[in-house]
């Protein structure tokens, strides 16, 4: 029988309220305020909830299947690779476009069509792997009764992303929105993505190294910049280190080699019907160069990709004198389409696709600030993460919890 002692009851209630208030004020996720209409390339860290075809994953996020494969250094030359079945629990990096919407960086290009068994919670937590909260989906779609979803209803799914001018410590970077797993630590995440604890803390405005399952961290990944003109279709292209990207209507492959900061573009293996990729006044094709040693150094002439404009591939011919002649271009190692998931360690962060297969190469990918929120009230325009000790940019969360605690102590407990 429940203890009827009034002091016991008050103490128990106070303990319950205090523990829940801690949850209220600690739930945070990383967001980036913005003030213009530009967009950037960003990445989502996504763990498959079941076996899915590459095309199904791409459809889930409304992105090109080839872009999903290349972002994870998966070889696209395999037959019918877009229909390859990826195993459940595989971790993928999904490339998205990060926009500025209502003063907050986020992606709103993803739409989901509901199925008979769907709930907002299952869509958010299972299908989209915690990258969004049920309340965010509810608010984005002006749903008044979340218990009633029409089968076949199309929902906007707002997803987290950050740009930070495509730099990290003044170097090119692309940002990965990473959902913290129960086995993760900040140290392990930093090591996995070749960054430092300090960098992660600065990017995510964290006051300590404590993280909690469900937190969404922005992880800066070294990358290679492009310098295509603003009017090019692929203006602003940035490719994560150790991966590649197919552009110009699948005609050009741009890669960022291991440890490199220089974008290298060449004809793609998918190229079928493409405009000329030969540089004018030269017999060199995009990605080719000629070198001639001289007493002053090495005279290098190269044919470079300059962007995709109005259906045409722009090429530029450049000549330079270098101290030594360049060696073979280092391209990112490719892996076969994954068929199984192999865990590195129970203490390691969720695996990236490079670690899924034994002997698979490492690759890097894609900053932001943190804000507090109340359960059921996601930060405006941002994903609802789990609890972390990151500094809160939203004092209303703490203030509301304090008011709640004051109200209970002042008015409720005395009448018990």
C-alpha cells in the first residue's frame, strides 16, 4: 500500500518534480541562426531502421541515389547499384541542401507519405532515426490532433543542418548533423571524425563534454572547396574529404582525396551524353595535365572543370610553374556496396560506412550552436535532441522550468 505519511508524499513528489525539471532544462540540440536566403551543402548522419534499397533511402530524403553513394565513397560502377539493398543499422551520410528558413538553418525539402501504421513518433524516432522530433513534424504541418493521421498524407519533415560559411577554423568544411547514440562519448566522436573535443565543443556551444543519447551535434568534416562562378548550377560545391560528388548531369566527378584540400574533377564513369569536356586550344580533357621539366622548375598545363552552366560544361586551361612536377592524382578509395554491418566496438560511435566493411577506408564528411527546449517544444526551426550540457541559447526553457518548480513548491505542496 502507498505510504500515507504526508511528509513522505511531499518528499516523493518533490523528488519527482526535480528530476523531471532537470530533463526539461537539459534537452538541447544544435541550431544555427541565419539572416539571408542562401543555402549550402550539408550532411545528415542516418542509421537505417531496416533493410532499404539505395533508392529508398534517397527517396526518404528526396535526394539523388548517386549522391548518397558518392557521399559514402561507395563504388557506383556496380550493376544496378541504385537498387542495391543496404543492411539495417548501416550508418550513412546523406547529402542535403541546408537553407535559411525563418531565421534558422534547416532543410525543408523532405516530404514523407504516411502509411497505415505510422505515428508522428514512429516517423520521427524510427524512420528518420531521431533527426527530427514528433513535435517539429506536428508544427511544420499544423497538425492539431497528432493521434489522427490520414493514410497517404504528405508531411513536411524539417531536418537539422548547419552551414557556418562552409568553414571550420578558416578551412573548408562541411557539417554533419549527428544523432548521439547511447554508446557515444565526445572523445570517441572527435576521434572518429578526425577533429578535436575542443572543436566540437566550440561548434556546438557546449559548456562541458557531457552528451546524451538523442543529442544532435554538428560535426565539422574537412572538405575541398570549388570556385565555380555564382551563375553555375553547382556553385558552392563542397566535397567532404575522402569522398566524391557527381555533377553536371552525371557527366563530371569531383573528388576530395584523402588528406587533400584541393578539389579534383574528371569525366564521370556514368558519362553518356555530355557536352565537350576538352579545353579550348588544347588537346587536354578535364582532369588532364601536361608537365615539362625545366631548369626553373616544372611547367604544368592543366585542363580544369569550371562549373555547369546552362547545360554546358565550362572548362579552363591554366599554366603554372611549379617547383616539381605533380605525381599521380590521389583519389578517394572506394568500397563495394555494403551487404552487412560489422561493429568496430561496443564503445565506438555509430559506424560510418567506411568502417562497416573490414578493411574499408576512412572518409570524412560535413557547425552550429545549441539551444535548450522543453519536451514537446522543439527549438524554433531546429531538431529536438537529447539532453546535453551545451550552453543554452534559449533562456525560456530554464525560466519556464523554474517557474514550474516555484509554482509547485509555493502552491501545490502546501495543500498535500
